[in-house]
C-alpha cells in the first residue's frame, strides 16, 4: 500500500520513471474528462497552484484538489504550490487530500518548519527550485523531503521552452542523494515532451511532468504512451545512467 510512509524510491516501483500529466493544460471546464481520456497512462496527476504574486498567473485552490480526490480516490495527487507564504495556508492543502505537497524554497519563509508540518500531517513533502536557484540552497533540508522538483522553465505558464542548463542540478541532486544515502525522487517540470523524455530520465529524473505535450495533443493517451515508449525503447541508457 502506498501511503506517506512508503519510502519515496518505492513509489517508482519497477518503472524507470513516473509520468505526471499537468492539468494546467487541460480544459478547465473538463479536467475530469481530460484525466479519464488518459486511459490510465498517468502515474501521478500534477496540480499547479498559482497565486498571482509569486508567479504572474492564477489557477486553482484546494477545492480542485478535494474534488480530484473525491473522483479519484486512489490517484497520487502531486500538488505543486507556486505561492508566496505557503506557510499561511498550508492547512487547507493538507486537508485537501493531496498525496504530496511541494513548496518553493524561494517563496517560503520557514522552509524547515513547513516541511516538518507537511510530514507530521501524513503528507509527503517536496521542495521546488526555480531555474535560477542553486541546489546548495536546499542542502540543509534534503533529508526531510520525498521529492525535489527542478523547474525547467520559469514557473507560471504551460508550453514554455525547456531550459537545458537545469540538467546540471538534476545530476548534482542524484550525486548528493547517493553520497548521503537519501532516497528523494527528482522531478522535472516544464517543457517536457516525447523528444527530450529519454534524455531527462538518463540524466536522472525520476518523475516527468508534462502539460502542453500531453493535453495539447490531439490524443493525450497516445502521447503519454509515446513519451513512455521514447524512454523505454533504449533500455541501455539506464545502465549508462550517470549517478
Ligand atoms: C509551470 C507549471 C508546470 C506546467 C508545465 O509553472 O509548474 O507544471 O504545467 O507545462 P508544460 O509541460 O507545458 O511546460
Ligand atoms: Zn508544476
């Protein structure tokens, strides 16, 4: 059974990576239908919470997470909070039914306390890095998190261009994890598609978020399968994986 105490690496099971479609690119009037149209190809569901302050865009609040939990009781709801002072409204999200809550280190005043609170409330804590934020910023709390979300675009909007420089941080995180015996997952978010998926997994990403690539395509389920196939068609890349 998967719950907040399951070791993070176990969340991946036998698969080389997890695919987390972002509903930001789904039709807001038909989010449920868009998820159903994935025909079970989503490993996680990624939900982007934006506050119009930390990022120049507004999306949803805990009500959407609650509704998703009601409709998909067994889904892994990966909630990415892009908001200033997540400290102030954490309770709402803790009670929403999220499986994992990631907060931005750049936007959270008391990061240690927030991560501690999330964990104590039985939810998995994640930490997010903007493209310009170095890994060193989060080293003191890496032993507290189940996931590090590496932003590969500046947060706020879907369908932006992938920033390749952030891959150095993915590799650095993988090296740090091995050297320190930790087991957090590394997630990448922004500009992911079937063309770069294999390279991302080879570089060490455990979870790929994809919004526009999946929900912007004519057949989202087929695109999800295409991304998975793009990764698995060359299994030798895993053996070569740089740790
Ligand atoms: C951007 C969000 C992403 C977004 C990714 O701020 O955090 O999750 O949905 O969209 P794509 O995959 O279209 O870049
Ligand atoms: Zn996101």
